[in-house]
C-alpha cells in the first residue's frame, strides 16, 4: 500500500515534471492564470498521459484529488 504523502512535489514527480520548489513556482507562473471558464484538464500544456492521470485522480476522488485541486487553485490565483 502506498502511504506516501501527496504534495505538490510528489504530484509533479508523478506527472514527470521537475519537482523542486523553484520549478513548481516557475510552472505555475508560466501557466497562470487559467480562465474561469477553462477546466484544468482542458489546459493545453498537459500531455495526454498527464491529462489522463489528472482526470482519473479527480474522477475517482483518489488520494491525489486534493493536491490536484490545490494545483488548480494555484493556477487560478
């Protein structure tokens, strides 16, 4: 059983993105703000695999859903 705490760092690792704090901050700065009418999953910067992981995480309300929601909020701030 996976007991790893899910954080932005582990989410970025899971998505295959650089996960250092500075890299996460740069990613958010480069891609925000998402428009209110744009679903996180529709953003053009996701690969198909990343989009599928995010979609599955939210659809199944998995352990990842909370941190995916956190990323969504950060991209809209």
